[in-house]
C-alpha cells in the first residue's frame, strides 16, 4: 500500500516529527562523546565497549536518579561528568596497580 502526501502535508508531518524529538543538551552530547572515546580507547581486561559504557551510564543514572540517560541536562551533566571522571580515575589507578 502506497500513501501519497501533498507538499503541505509532508511539511506539517516533518514539523510534527521535529517537535517529537527529545532535545539533547549540548553539555550531555559533549560528555557522551567523551565517554564513548574513553570506552573505545580503554578496552582491556576482556571488557567490551558496550560493557564499559553500560557500567558508566548505570552509575550516572544511579547517582542522578534519572531513568533515561539522554534526559541529562544542566547541573545533572556536571554531576554525571564528576561520576565519569571518578570512575575513570579509579579504573586507571587499579589498572596501574595490577600491572
């Protein structure tokens, strides 16, 4: 079944979809990229990228009390950044102790 739309209907539909998209804060997007880069560059001890990322995101969700990681904004991102850096520091210290 093929559905056709007029140009006006298409424009209205795309505007509707744009309004439905959750707006992610720039701060969170920057931190998310930093976490992604960290997980890619620190794959060791048999831990995959997704295992590391899920652990970090879980700790951030626990500390901030949010259920959806992409809901982070404002001071929550600052708290999430502190959690991430603390975890990364602990892991780096532990890794250097066992080597």
